[in-house]
C-alpha cells in the first residue's frame, strides 16, 4: 500500500515546519535531553577496554546511547543474523551481540586487519563464543554481494560516510521482511541537515537518507543519538 505523503521525511528540513512553536520548546531542551541519553548508559570494563582500543586505533566507536539502541533493536528483532559494515575495535559489535539471540551470528566486515584483531580480542574478553562472530577482512562492497538475499535481521552501516549511499544500495536486499537497516552518523551530528554544507561527506549522508526515504519498502525514523542514527524497517 502506498504510504500517505505526510509520513515521509523531508530531507533535510529547509524551512520551519508548521509545528514550529512546539519545536522551539523541544530544541530549548535538546542538549539536556541528549546529554542525559548519552550519559545514562553505563559501560562495564569490557566495553571500556574496547572503547580505549578504538580510540588508540582511531576507529571512532558508536556512542554509548547509540550502542544501547543497537542492543535494543537487536533484541526487538530477535536477531539471529546481523551484518555490520565497519567493525572498528568491536564496540558496536559487543552491543549488537548483547541484544541478539544467544545463538545469533554477527557477520562483521572491515578493511583494516588491526581493527579486526582488536575486535576479535574484545569479543573474546566479553566471553562471546567464536561461533557467534564471523569477522571478514575486506571492502564491504566486495563482500556484500557474497551474502544471501533476505537472510539478515539487521544491517548496521558504520564505515566511511562518503560510501553510505553505495552501502545502502548494496545491503538493503540482504534484509528479511521486518529486518532493520541502521545507518550510523546519518546526520553527521546535524551537519547533513544543513544544505549549505556541500562537502562530500555531507552530500553522501543526505543522498543515503534520501535513498532510504524514497524506498517505499522501508519505514524510516531518524534518532538523534550520537551523530544521528537512521533506522528503517523493511516491509
Ligand atoms: C567508525 S569505524 C567503526 C566503528 C565500529 N562500528 C564501532 O562502533 O565500534 C569505521 C570502520 O570502517 C572501516 N572501513 C572503512 N571503509 C570500509 C569499507 N569500504 N569496507 C569495510 N570497512 C571499512 C574502517 O577500517 C573502520 O574500522
């Protein structure tokens, strides 16, 4: 069924919406609410160690609240099969595994062997069975075509923003009906919503969002945690 137009996002918000007065009230408290959301997630030693490795290696990990969202969505979807593009040192992978079914398998792809080594170590230190993770060294666009259509509960995109449109194009076919596509840093911390920002990252982030919002098989939602997380469920 064709969805009503008013349910679609405008990308980005160019003018003030008609409910601007409510928005003003919300925005006045936005920093406080975001700060509360981000600092209310407590991480244990395993997460802290993985986060430290991430920082050392320059692999920017998801924020704690973004991580909690990943665990939440993985639990909500009863996820048994998840694909992650951009393993980093394994922080987001730990959150996904935390929410996934006990026998669920995380397939995670990264071009950097050092990052993958750090992630493998983080998973081991968290007591994750080796059968639950499949770490693949390679470029996502080379690996994704080898994965089965409609076989995955969640696809999490968290590599170079500039490649977001091609990752979205290459990965949405992997989702089962009811599966969730999650794009991290979709708003670039707000920069992507500003049309005057014309650098390649901002343009690519907007393009990926537009691809998702224009896909009638996806129902999407932007969640302003971390640098902005775009979630979309396949019908
Ligand atoms: C932001 S970090 C990922 C952080 C990780 N998701 C976390 O939260 O712990 C991005 C990662 O994407 C990897 N990467 C960059 N381009 C890639 C590509 N084309 N295919 C696969 N991985 C890529 C980088 O090596 C880096 O480890």
